[in-house]
C-alpha cells in the first residue's frame, strides 16, 4: 500500500519544454518535500510546504516551481529543463515538528533530451 | 554548518561482517538523526533513527551509536547479508525547521556472499 505516490516513474522531456511531476499522499501529513537526487549523490532539498506555506531553499534555481493545491497533492514544475536537470526527483512527506519520520515516494526519473 | 559529513563513500564486506558507517555534524540545533536505506531505482526508506538524549539504539541487526560531545554518530550492521547491499544515507534535522532533512553524502555498501 503505497503511501507516497509519484507519477510518472519515468519522464522524458525535451530540452526547454516545461514538465510537471506529481506527488500524492495518503498519510494526511502536513509537510511535503521535493528533493533532487543526481546519480551517486545525496538527495538535495529543493523546497517544501508546511500546509500551504511554501519554503524555498536559497539555492533552488528559479526554473523550479511547486504547487500544492490541497493536502494530498503536490506538483513540481520545471519551466525550462536543461540537461543538468536530469535526475531522480523524490517527493517526501512528514507530520512536521520534532523527530518525525519522512516517508519517500519511489521517485520520478527525469531524462532531458 | 548545515552539512552532514559521511564516510566511507563505499564499503565492501563479506557476509556476516559488521560494516560501520560514520557521520559527523556541526549544527548543534540538530535533534533528530535518521538513517535511510536506498536500493537502486527506489526512494530512500527509514531504517533507524536516534535522538541526542540517547547514546545507542538497536533495532534488529541495525545499531546507531551517538556521541553528542563529538557530534558524531554511526551505523553498525550486525551479521550483514547480501540483501543489505544498498546505499545508506545518514541525515539530520532541526525540529524547529519543519523536519527538513540534511543528508550525508551516502555510502554504497556491498555485502559479498
């Protein structure tokens, strides 16, 4: 029973063509995160929502945007993908606050051609 | 100061061996230290976590040792099995920061039969 579901699992997009990745959760968690993970590297936080409050990491490029229309869904929009944006994109959720476990989805592998 | 440093980058042990992965941090505001296990093509999954008021935590074959004064913590895998072959990430979070995780660089573990 998947609790954090990411779609699609694999996405191929053209250089410069906007792409949207989606994440849904059945855990009713307050916080949703988007991480970027490049090959053989640690996940890097792009931004997160605490409920409707959006928090952008200082070094997240403007090319990356996010939307959270409701508690269950969160989207990652890449406005003009470059070759350097090819990566695994991981969505995670948590209740927020102290000592709370983050639950990750399976990720979306983005290829830019 | 937000970094978590992890070593070694890779590790090979024989079945039954006890691989040890080490992490160090600087930010004394961190108060939650989870370890995540990641298999290729999958999202990270929580393995075990510790708070700084505890020096050791054991769950099954996995043990975290925590040294608050040295700002270091480590993962020990007892009686390692080939199925433990994966990438392991330590992480840290500050509960006042919506639980966002700062990951170490990762350790790729191979357990030989």
